[in-house]
């Protein structure tokens, strides 16, 4: 991404974006911890999932929630507040995702849809179907680096476009 001179912005909207980005960064850090704490469990199958002790189940639950939280924060708050910062008012989620693809924050709509589908697959409980749950979690573990990369690209875009760094409040 070519470095541009920082653009001017509405400081109230920038503060909202910075807060959303800060929250996403916090969740991403927790997700990275969960990835490290569950790496030895993958690939997971139904029998392995059923045989997990309470600690293993808690680690997987934390991973699942953190993956979903980061996905939801990016799609629901970070992307939208970034567009508000650029004085765009998207109507639909499709508009938001198209705008993020245009900015090269997400590689493509299909790539984001894949992450959303992963999120949806493991958020549903399949009683009596441990193989489906295990497969969904394994795929999410494989997709988690892609989700983290979206946040990294968002941070880089904000830095290049507005001079906003992660964890910093925007200048007033």
C-alpha cells in the first residue's frame, strides 16, 4: 500500500473509529492467545472433541467466541466507522464489503463470505453431531490467520490514509 499524506477527518468520527479499532485489536490479541492455546488440538475430529477434558473445552469455547467477536466487530463496527470517517454512508452490508474490497482490506467478497460462513458454522450447536462441530472448529482454526490479516490491513490502511495508529487516540 503506497504511503499517502494523512487526510483530514472529523475528530468525533475518528475517535469512534479508533475506539472500534482498539476493541478489535484487544479481541485479536485474545484470539491469538486462543490460537496458541488450542493449536495442539487441531485437526480435531468428533471423537477427539467428545474426549476433551473441561480445560480443553474451555479453550475451544474461548477460541470460538473470540473468532466470532473479531469477525462481528470488523463487519459491524470497524468497517462501518472507517467508511463514516471517509464520509461514506453505506446502506447494506454488501455495500460495506464491496467498499472494503475496493480498499484491499478484504481480499474479496468471497474470502469474507468464507470467514462469515466459518463463523456461522461453529456458532451453531449440533447436538449428537460431534464430527460437524469438530470440522467447523478445525476450519475456523485454519481461517483465523486470515481474519487477523484483515485487521492488520485495516490498521495499515488507517495509518496510511489518516495517520491513525493502533492504540492511539486521534489528534484533536
